[in-house]
C-alpha cells in the first residue's frame, strides 16, 4: 500500500506535469524544449492510477476545451483519461458545456463529441446533480450540429424531465425529424418526449437499437469506480440507479431479451407525475400522491422505485393487474412443463426477479406459492434450483407440517433424486427459513407470548432437519468437513443462538447427531460442535428460572449429558465413561470400552482410553497441542534464563504426571492446568475457539483461572 509520502510525491509530480502541459499548450511544437507526448503520457498514467484531483481536472479540461498548440492526438488522449478522483464540480461541467458549439476558439468537432460522451459517463458522479438540467436549453440548442447530434440526443434522453418538455422544443424536434428522416438517436429523444405528452406527439417516434444511449465503456467505468471507491462507496450504486429513487433502464439489447419491461408511463397528462421524472427521495415524497401508474406493472419485479411506490401507495387495481399477469404467465409455464414441452427461457428471469422481490419485501406473493405447489411435483430438481430454493426459504411463518407436505417434501425428494448437490443446497434452505421465521416471530418478545402451536412450528422444523442430517451423516462416512456437514453445523449454530424466552424455544439436536459430530475426523467439526454446545449452555444460563417450568426434566438431563460426555472426553480424562450423572459415554458399551482400554495399555502402560481423546493425545488436536507446548516451554526457558542446550525438554505428549516429573528432573515447571488453558487459547487463535468456549462455560472456575 502506498505511503503518505509516496502519495504526496506523486501528487507533486502530477502538478508539475500539468504545469508543463500548460506551458506546452502555449508553445509551438518546434519551440518546445520537452516533448509534449511524455508530459501527456505522465498525466494519463497518473489519471488512470489515482484519478485527477479537482484542481488538476479543471486545468486539464480548460486546456482541451480551447484551441491550443497541442496536436489532436494529445488532446484525444487527455480527454479519454479525464478520470475524476472526486465528484465533478459545477465549474468543470460548465467549462465542458461551454466548449461546445461553433466558434473560432472552440476545440475540434471530434474533441467536442468526446466531451459530450465524457459528460454522459460522469453525469452520475456530479457534485450537483441538477447542473445539467439547468444547462438543458444550451445543450438542446446545439441539436442542429451534425457532429454532436447523436451524442447530444443520448445525453438529453438521460436528463430530460417533464419540465424540459416545452411546446417549442417539441416543434423543433418534429421539424428536425421530418427534415433528416429517422435518425435513431433523435427518434430516441422524441420517444422520451412522447412518454411525457403522448397526446401531443402523435405517430412516429419509433425506437430502434441505436435510439438509446449506449452503455458506458465498461473498462473506463470500472476504472472510475475503483478510483472513487475509497471516498465514495456509493458511486457504483449511483451508476446502476440502485439507490431506489430512479427507475432502472436496461437498454435496448437487454430489453429485447427480457420478458420484464422497463418502467414506462403512457397516457399521462400535464398535471400528472410519472415515475420516470423522479430523481431523488425528496422528489419522490413530494409527488407521491400524484404519481401515475406505469403502463406495465410487471416492471415492479425489477424496479426498486416502483416497488417502493406500490408499498407506500397500495392499490387493489395494481395488485389485481400484477396477480393476473403472473397467474397467466405461470400457468402457461406449468402447462408446458406438465405436458413435457419444457418451460421457456424467460421462466428463469421471472423466478430470479420474484426471489429478489421476496428478499426485499420478506414475503412471497400468494400467486407464487400457488404456482410452486403444483410445479414442484413435476420439477426436474435442477432447472432454476437456486431460485426455487430461495423462494421456499422466504415462505411466511405458518404451520411447518403444511409447508412440509405441500412444498418441502416434493422439492426435497426431487432434489435428492436428480441434483448431485442436493444436500449442499437444501440444508442452507432450512437455515434461511429458520432465520426468516425467527425474524418474523422474535419481535413478539416485547409485546406478547407465542402459543404452543407457534413454538411447535420451530420444534418440528428442527426435528425434520435433525432427521435429515442424521441420514446424511449415516450415508456418507467418514464424517469430514464437507460443504454439506458445514451447512448442518451452520444450521445448528443459528438454532443454538436464536432462542427467545417465551417466544422461540431452546431446541436441542438429538444425541446421536451431537455425538457423531464430536467423534468426527475433523478438528473444525469438533470445534464448531463444541461451540454449538456452548451456545446452548449460554441460552439455558440466561433463560428465566426455574427452567423446569419451561422445559421437561428429560430434556435438560439430556443436555447435561451432552456437556458431561464432551467434557469427560476432552478435559476430564474420563472418556466414554457412564458413571457420571446423565452421561451415556457416547453410547459406547462398557465391554467395548474395556476391551479398547486393555489394548491401549498393552501398547503403553501409561496410556489408555481415558487419555486418548484429551487435548494432548486427541488425533485431531495433538499436533496443535504439541506446538502449544513448544511455544510455552520456549517462553518459560527464556523467562527463567535456562541454558537451552542443558535444560531437560519434554519428549512426548504432556500429561499431568509427566509434567510433574519434568519439573523434578531439570525441566520447566509448568502446571498441568496452565498448560491446558494455554492450549485452549492456542486453539481459539486458530479458528477452533468452540472448544475453549465450551470448557470455559462448563468447567467451574476455569475462566477465572485463565484470567489470573
């Protein structure tokens, strides 16, 4: 990353280059001491990398907007490199517009045309968005210039609003159109005028592909966004009109490929206001009650401004129009799929748009739910899978059994049969659905208490995912950190942190699932599972008491068994024992445990099942524990001033006994508890913090000992 000194040096170099350019622009080519091409290249290079600051941009623009001693190639390169580092000031815009037209001191027609194109591409990053509107009359008056007409029509098409559409301008456009024929850019501007006053401008105004302003040079635009990103994070949103207070324009090419139309208001009158005229939030609020509905309301599937308008100003007529269009379209798609013809290419676009709408409004249109209910049983499980899964995850809170039988089971069975990435996609759907329902129900915590039926919906959802997860784990051994297993862990991480007293219950996963995850062959899975148990422990600790009034004793005993068995495994050197209250020893029978213990003791009389899963010997954690011990031992040697060559170092995995012997035989004196706390911290720093969280939450006094 460049330092402040480097930036200051580069800035000074730029200003020197700009001064050299000013001198060169006043000096004939044969009298220059320095080649102007080198100066221009330096300015263009700096502009491409960091953009031109306000003062440099103003000076360079003043040079290229008048006749100078510079050659046309240099001027063209400079105009192409006018990347503003900040928003463009009014002075710069006025200078650029003032350079247009005919006159002795004006730049060449090619330069003027380049300046208009530059204004088109930067008009969304102007310091004052209304400056071009105030200069509308000046720009319109230059339409008689053949060299500028196309670019000017494109610019005027972008900035024209109802207030600009005057009778004399309509007359001039019609006369130009009759005089020069169907010039595409002029017809495009005339079409914009016709949208505002369809009763006055009759006939004509046929839009072709070249009638619309061409999209900005993608490379130029991408570079501009990158330059301005540091100071103006919203610039890209401005370019895409995604601030929600301007209608979207896809352009002619995308419009032909799209079944969702752009927003266009037809048959407006002089007193009405169209959505196309809205520029900002103040304008939208001020004119909300006077806005006319556009001609095709299906634009609302993609246009954020129309979505806001229909939300703030609901209309039964608008809703019926939308439902009728969607019903007719989706029915045709269903019939095509049912008869084996196949759905159209546009169905993907519609479903993606409906998903985007569902994510923004947090609900699914009833007509969409009706379509999915009949479409899912004949769906192939692959086509539009992401869109369909996304729509299902946004269904409103309702009885889970109804959603399961009507939607989820048909989709689940189809996915499992036909989609190779079924589980990888399907489990995250349940996570999103659980989050969605939680967001809908959680606000009731301050106002009311959900009934047993509502809480049952969450319980049934988690139970279904638990059964599905057990089936996945049982059918895909060995249990590694695959995307599917990761999504299962993510689901239960969400569940374990989403409980709200009296509203969203604490819902435990089954013991078979927890114990399978703890016994996996991945340190990540082990750590995340421990983190889930720590989340549940925190939920119980913060829940209103007594717990027995809210949850049955069997449930709390089962959870205490999870904690006891996991702590026995990792911390207490009592792995697989069932002697403690509520523990089940990971369902390992005493006979199996004894046989395994006998085998391990034959290998090493100081080894055994009790130690095999602890921090020092656990096959998933032993390498991290060994690295922890080495760092701790080296730090202690440094602190105590031991001779590194003479000190007795530990030879193997630390145990409580081996550390005591080491201290007596000339090694470092590190208590067993301190070593294990250091291991927990070491794991936490390496994305295995769930183990530390669980031990600190369950082992009495451990957290306080770690602080001291």
